[in-house]
C-alpha cells in the first residue's frame, strides 16, 4: 500500500479526486436512483439483479469510476497518467449518465419509475469534481514545465 505523503494531501486535485471517489463509491449505497411504481427504492446495487444487461452494468460502472479515481489519487508523481485516468473516469461517468437518463425516461418498458431519486445526479457531480481535478493537474504540469525552462 502506498504511503500517503503530506505533499499529496496538500494538493487540491487530491481533494477533488477523493470527493469524486466518495461520491461514486459511497453515496450509491445511501441515495436511491429512483422509486418504482410499487414504492420500492431502487439503488445502484439493485441493478445487479436486473435481467437487462445494460441496467446491470450501472453498479459495475459506479464501482469502476470509484476505483479509478482512487487509483488516480495515488498517481500524484505521474501527472500525465493522472490526467489520462481522470479523462477515463469522465468518460465512464458520461456513459453512466446516458444509461441512467435512458432508464429514468421509461424508454426500456421494463421498469416503471414514479419518482426520480437524487442518486441520478451522482455521475454529474463526479464529472464536475474530476474536471476540477484535471484543471489543477494541468496547472501543476504547466508550473513544472515553466520551472524546467528557467533552469
């Protein structure tokens, strides 16, 4: 297990990535995605029991997003890799947004949704925090390059 250094914690992008990890990996168990017509709250974990393969991938994509952002935090010495992993996390979350909007709009015909939950916004908030982290990573990279030019 990598040792967490003080310099890593002081970087704002690490905080943004940690928040994104907690959103994708923690809040999915607390916030429901929607409420069915029968009044049953549907969480991301419930998607694993679905017969629909696309809906079943929702939980896996949430966990993949959380694990990827957690890995990204520990790549603080490799800023380019950190930036690319951030972009990959953004792509995963855009796929999640698409899937969730598809099912929230009752296009599947399989699930009748009576009330949309706040959990549908988790991928959007994750995207925002990863974009903020990527901006900070890019700023760090430019700072390092400008210092190298002065030498």
